[in-house]
């Protein structure tokens, strides 16, 4: 494009487009992305960037998978839309495939986004308890630092103060507990000398709230956007046991951890727990079309079979389970199976860990955390005191990566002084050489920021 055409697009962007999450000043100079190829994106000026965040942790198959586009196109020509008040073949096929990936017996409810998948989970859980003879169970427990979505219920479940400012009051009935944040243990314990107080706190809080009022716990297998906070190996199992003891359901938010990102089909499979509900989005279509799902253990569905005229779930969304999105999702999962991309993601994650190891001794790096094919690099300015690196230092590392052609992320708005974790979650189609270069760039950028 000629210079004046590029400028015209930017002027129109500045005039008409409201950018997600961006402060005004930052939103004035967006990357305007026009194309993609594998793990790379190209902007309006022709600059190429290696997208080490897969967009928003979602473009797992990269930016140029023609087979996905074709799956959607074929379905759009065959039958573009029909609501899931009835049914269609792509939704049936995808529900079956999701059950294979989950390795259990689940009913699938389709929506369009991760937030909606969580909202649906909350409604299902409350109605389930009401129809299962326990109508007083209505509260949800989640963790500080977790993100569960933007809508009034999903944001209420979220444990990040800045995200909520000016939007409160949100949905009532959401209670938070501290995260399993070993680097900054909220219970003051050392990593190898604790009794999983971060898990036991669920029991304490259930008792304090009154067990008969607690409906469910919602958690990601690893807190992702909140700073790649990886729990101790036994944590999730312990929480599951506590839930079982008190008749509390367990909702696992697999919006990011699902579909191979964790090195297994779903994140919770790393911890040997069986959730009651699983919510998923993002990688379900590798982000090529909007789609999300709430998978519900089949026994729970029994409570919705009653003859009473209102015993069914009275929830519909026009676009949820869109036929083209479902067909594209089936193709996504088939390609992942054929190309063994879950195993590949695990290998890539192990390799990334080896490559970034030299950072561990760097004075700016307080902690390095890995889960499957994602990494969190926690920056501090005083390693002894673990003082979080301020925004300008974090910003300098991100800018230094971008200047070299690599887009990395950081944790989302928890509180102003705690957005100090760099995040990496590259597409699974990245090559070994590209990953090596990416790690080199990140290491250089950290060294330069000091
Ligand atoms: N849950 C988690 C763990 C997420 O990371 C996100 C989005 O980043 C959501 C839910 C909400 O998904 P969406 O943005 O599709 O509504």
C-alpha cells in the first residue's frame, strides 16, 4: 500500500474503532494486521512479527491453515445456519469429538465465547442444585488473579481488581480465595515445606460460607492470563476431594489450557481429576471462528429431564454452535490428531523451558514458570525482596522484543503494581528454529532492559 493509503486506514481506525483493553494513548498506534503465515503476522506497512502469544492465546494452528478455512466454507455452502433449539450435523459431530478428547461422558452446550461458556456453567450449576433438592446452593468460589471473562457473572468470578473497577456491583454470590502462587506464597510457606494450604483454604471458606450455600468452585488448571501461576502437582486433586466432601461441583475453565496448550488434550488431565463441568473456547477453532462450549457431566443432565414445564435449561443464544464454526472445530481437532499436535505442544514447551533457562540467574528475573507450551517470566527489580518490576521496565522488554520482530504478552490487570509477568504461548506450528530465535530475542530483550 502507498503511504497515503496506509495513513487513511490509520485515520479511520483512530476515528471509528474502539480497541479492546487498550489505554487511549496506546490505542492510537495499533498494529493493523493484514495477513498471517504460520506463526507470523504481517502489518499494514509490511513488517512481519513472530506472534509469540498466538493472538490472545488462541491461534494454536497458526495463521494460514487453509483446511480450516475450507471446512468453514464447505459448511457455509451446505447449510450456513440453524439454531440449536433443534440440531445440525456439525454440532453432533463436534459433541462426539469433544467427548473423545475429554475422555468422559459429557453433554455439550455451545456458545460463542469463553465468557458465555462460563455464564452458562453458572446457570446450569444453580439450576442443577435447585432441581436436585438443594436450592440454597448458589455461591461460587474462585481464585484471586484468575480471569474468567468479561460479562457480569464471569467478571464476578474473576479475581483481578483493575478489571472490575467502575463496573461493580457485579453478580452477587462470588467468593475468592488466594491462588497457589508458590513464588509469593499467600500463606508465607516455602515451596517444599507446605501442606497445600492454598488447597485447604477451600475447605475453610466452604465452612465459613456455610456448605449448604456453596454451589461450585471454578478454576483454570493453571492461572494463565493472571501470570502463568502453576499449582503444585497435588493441588487440584486436593481441591476436587474437598468439593466432593461438601457436595460442591467443580467447574474447570479450559478456555486457554484446553486443546493441547497444556501438553495434554485438556489441562486438568495433567492432574488426574474429573471435573463436573468443563468450559472451553479459543483453541476450539484455533480462533478462526467464534465458538465455545460448556461440557457437563452426563449425570448432572438428569436433573434437567423432569416433566415439570420449567425443568429444562431456559438458555438460548442465536449464534452458539454456529454450523460453520462447529465444522471448522471438528477439522481443527482432526488436524491436531493427524499431526500429533498435542504431543508437539508438550515437546515445544519442554524445549522452551530449556532455551529460557539462562534467564533464571538474571537479576531482573524473579521466577520462570512453565505449563505445557506456555511460559511466565516474572520480572523483579530486587530479587531478594521480590519487588515487582515497574510498568516501564516490563514495557521496555516488550518493546525490545517488538523492535526485533517478536510479539510477547504480559499478565492482565490484577493490581497496578503486579503486572510484571511476561507471557509466551506461541502457535503449535512454530518450527524449532523459530522457537530458538524467539528465545534468543526474549533473553536479549531482558538483558537490554537491565
Ligand atoms: N476464561 C479464561 C481462562 C480466559 O483466559 C478468557 C479470555 O481470555 C475467558 C475465560 C473469556 O473468554 P472470551 O474472551 O472468549 O469471552
